[in-house]
C-alpha cells in the first residue's frame, strides 16, 4: 500500500521511516490512517530540531525548568535571523506567541503548529516574529495514554491533562505552583507579545463547525484596544475563516441545556492563559477544536486559524503594535482596578449552525432520559449570545505596595513577571494603608492544590508599621500595574490572598485568659468611653451576649490595644 508519513515525521518531501514507531507500522498494516497520530514529545522535538537545522530563519532553544525532567522548548521564527526581542521591537515586528499542549490530550494544536511553522518557513514574513512553545505541559505529554480523553474522537494516543504534579497548567498563571508557569512568565515578558494564542480541544455540546474561538473579554482591555478587537480584529478572523471554507463560531458555553437557549462568553480570569495575557495588554485567543470531529479535521481547522491569524495580523500589524504601546502607557497611569467580573443579561444575536437536540432520548445504560444531538438534523438559527461583562468591584490602585521579604513565593512570582522592585536599605517605620480581611468563604474541596477563597470582603486602616532592610518597595506606575492590582487586591478573584498565599495571617497567635483579663477589661473601658458606650449598647440589645461572660470580654479584647494588629492583615 502507498504511504506518506505524517508531516511531523518527514522533512519536506523526504520520508523518515527511521522515526516511525513500530506500532504505527502495525496500524498502517491494519488500515488505520496516520492522520490519527500526534507525535510523542521526543518525536516533536526532533521535528523542530530538524526545522531549525534546515532553515536559518528558525531557532530552537530551551527556556527554563518545567516540572518534568525536560526544559521548556521554544521555537522562534524570525525572517531577519536575529532571534532577539529587543531587535524585534526596534524593527517594528509584531510578536505572536503560540502555546500548545497545555492540556496534552488536546493535541490538534501540537500538530497544527508544527505544520504551520514548516509552511511559514517556506516564505517567512518580515513583519511577524513567531514564538512557538511546541508543548508546554511536558510532564503530561510524557504520561501518554489512549483512554483519559473519554469524550474525544482521536488521536490514537495522547498526553494527560495534569502535569507531573497533577496540576492543570491552565489554572496556574497567577499562583505559579509549577516551574512551567514561572518559566512561561519569564518567556512572556522576554518577548512581550502583542498577540497570544493558546490551542485547545473543547468539551460540551455538539454543533457543525470544527473550531470555536475564545477571545479574552474586551472589557478588561484599554478602551482603544478593546474597540479595535471587537470592531476590526475579531470580525476579520471570522471572515477570514469563512473565506478559507472553515466556519468558526464563538466558544460554546451553554446558558441552559442546549445551544438554542443561548451561549455565554467565557470569563477568562487571570488564572487562565488569555486572562493572564490581558493583564499585560496582550490580545489573547484560545482556539477550541471540536472534540467529536475527526482528529485530522481538528488539526486542519486549527492550522487554518493560524494562517488566517497570520494574514490578518500582518495586514493590521502597525495598528496592533501602536495600540499595545498606547495601552501599556495608559496602564502605568491607571487609577483603579476592576474585578468581580460577571456576564450581563444583555445579548447579541449569533447565527448558530447546530444539530437538533433530543432531550427525550432514554439511555440504554441507565434507563433515564439522556441528552443527545442528531447530526442528521442540522439547523442554522439565530440564538442569544451573552457576551458582555461588567465589573462588580473597583479598587483604587495605590502609588506603592510593600512586600516584606519573608513572603518568598510572592516575591518569586513578582520577579518572574518582571515587576520592578527596590529593597529598603534600612529598618524604618512607614505610614501605610493596610488591608484587613473581614470575611471570606473557602471551597470545601481542594481546587488545583489550594483551598481557594472567594466572596472575600476587606477593609483598610491607616497604620504606622515597621519594615526592615531587604523588604520590597514596589512602585505601581509600571507596565505590570494591572497584574499588581490583580494579585494584591484581596477581593479580586485571583488575588494572592484568595490563592492562600497569606493564610498564615488568618491565624491569631495570642489570646487572653478570662480570669486575668477581667480587671484589664475594666481598665480598658474606663480609658475608652466610646468603646464603653458601644459595649453597653450591644449588651442591652443582645441577650445572648449579655449572658456570656467570655464573649463580653472577647468583644472588649478585640477592640483594645491588646488584640494583635497583624491578625487578618
């Protein structure tokens, strides 16, 4: 039988039989097409090494540790053969960063990016530098299997979603529990991309297109950049895909049970790749190829998107660069940070190419009603698209933050994100505004290795606090200002507080003994008439409080100088 090796196993038109695994030969013998294959990690790196050796416009490097034994691979395509971020900025080249295999079972982007790199290298553009991470979650890629993607149609074998620490790396961009995330942050800030792409495979409803697109929600971006994204860039991508005979629709997240009840935008918080990128005014896209389409169709759809993106961003290069430069400047001057984002009830109309859903089907396994989609009944219908966000909270950004040196993990994250900091040269007392946690909820079951807090409430107090030589002073008027506000605004969804970075502050270290504090409490009330008045009012209005000796003393203690000021701070 005639056989042409998959593109990742060949060099231009040269058949590379030596790299074909024996199992692939067995599959071919039994008629299974090689289009259902994705390379192993080693095969993938070999293929990129060959491209780098073949094309002087390409370079493969390894940029920092991961949670596996391998370092993070980075493949750069630069027609000017300089491979230097500063030179790219000086040359007014657009930088597009593409990350693949954050979930290694979602392998269509792994194949598509390799093919895209080869095709771009045949005629590299002077306008765009491509920085490609061939596979991000190397630990998951090495944990190869054929069963963990139970809802997915191929490929034959693929990597596992969790990394070596069983972390979902697309929840790790703020908390940085993985070496991968720290290395990625350094790579991201080294290149400062204007465009970011993260390739995935979707789960969820069934519908006709092979690919959907998740775009970072524009309300988070600076005004001009937001308008450009919604009015020019996104429409051009959707139109370009249609022109390539590849219809693309927005990411399908159901409002109800089926798409006919409407779909809603994805709220990409900073923990996610595109949400993280938007903190630094990088426009982020996440492709989601449809899990039930054949693997080769998903690869083709993702490849088509990369080519359309290349065409559109090349044409609009100058405005994309200018708008990011403007947004970076505006960020340094930003007065407030918005958070607690929610999707509104306002809708747009979306022409949706779906399949009719059957909600009355009875499962042969459970004998209960089970949703299914009938591919023999396609439809196109206008549905509601809940695509607009509004912020529930806003916090004034201070001129400075101070981070005591003992919070080493915080400092490691700040360094990785190239936050400019200076260390105090001597011990000093500083008048500051402290955040005091007044209330929060915590999940009942660990989420990505953390007991994540939420619904956090806080208040601020003015205090004079001692700081010491080596503590970090951070001026917020810098490009990372939105990142700083996101991690240090305690109420924000992905703040360092909510990710448990400061949980030790929640524990009270000193207490009072009832029989000892009784006389002290009397002295406290004598010296503080306003506290006495509030105490007596509470005792008169609350019978349970008035009957509880310990609770009354506790009230006085908590509102006195004896209560440790660092508790909940």
